[in-house]
C-alpha cells in the first residue's frame, strides 16, 4: 500500500503537490516477484490437472477390468453348471446390461490328463474407442466317485488336498 502525504510547502506556494516518498517501513512485492510466483503456481496447477486426468483414466481402466473379470467368472460358472463341456468354441455377448462386452469360450483337452478339459473364457470390450481384453482359464474334470483321476492314481478325500485345502466343486454332488 502506498502512502502519500501532502507537502505543506507546495501548498503555501500555491502548488498542489504530493510527497511521493515511500515510508521507510513500507513493504510490498515487486512486479518480478509477482510474475515468478504466478509462473510457479501455473506449473503446479498444470501438474495437478495432469495427475487428475491420469487418475480418471486409471479409474475407468480399473472399472473395465473389474467388470470384465466378474463377467468372465459368470461365463465360467455357466460353463461349469452345464456339466462336463464338449470340445469347441462358442461366442456371445452379455446383453443390454453390459453393452460393448462380449465373450468367447474355448474348450480344449487337458493334454496328457484324461478326463480334463481346459476352459478358456476371453472377455473383450470397447470403451471410448479403447479395446480391452481379459482371459480366464479353468480346468474341469469329469466326476468319478468324488475323486480326481490322475495318471499316477487318484486324489483321495473327495477333493481335499494335504493340509485340509478343499478343491471347490470336487466331492460335492450338486452338479
């Protein structure tokens, strides 16, 4: 803030003058200091805005991956509920509830393991012109008396592994 005083000598002579001296204790910012602080502030704001934009992109990507994962698990559950799947491929979409999301199911043999099928579900999506894809694999076995038939013998206990770990769906007769 600038303080100006009227000079009494100028008034006596008929002139209207002001004493334009700053008081000794007056403080303020120069134009250069203001410009530098504005430059630093604008750099900081650009960085914050860039970070927020990236955060929005990552949130959208995370949402797409979560949705695809859940839809893939639903598709695997449908295949599992239908029983021991035949070899082949199938395609489809998830309907009006999930536009832009589609699935492809591929069932292949389990290799050297008899009675095993490898089920691969690929969920694809396209959001904001960005394609995405997620693949989930599951191995299914043909049920034979509550145990899994392996080339070297069976896994006893109706699907219980050492340490009491249960294999989901093995040994239960609901399917």
